[in-house]
């Protein structure tokens, strides 16, 4: 498995819009081959506008193929419009993972 990590600085007053838009992004990602999970983490300090996204993919090829999905990038452009800055996306190999199995 492979993970893509990106850091964001959310514009003042845009946190709710950012979160709402990310929910739309997850709907797009659910349709992509090899997509496993997306985590959006907010900075430790109360009121922080810093966030980090970690998406996990079955393979580097699945991650690369997601780069060609127009709907995904359309929604991602809306996410980025809520941000002052974002870091270049980089990827790392997932050495160990355990995701809970849904109950029921």
C-alpha cells in the first residue's frame, strides 16, 4: 500500500467550507480503483487552520491512475480554493496498517 500526504493552511473563515468540500472529495475517491481511506487531520492547537490529508491506496499504480480522474481533480480544486497554501503532495510506503472491519 501507498499513502499520499499533503499539508494545507485553510483560509480564515473557510474551515466549514473546506470540511464540506472534502466530504464531496471522499465521494469521488470512493469510485477510484485502489482507494482505501482518507484521513484529514487538524492541527493540535484550538482554532488551528492547519490540516494534513493522508490518503491510502492499494498500490502506487492506483494512486497514479487517480491523477487522471477529472471529477476528482475538479473537487480537489474546490478544496484548494479554501486554502492559503498547500504543500506538494508526496507519497510514502505504508509499512503496517490495520483498519477496523465495519460491524453489522
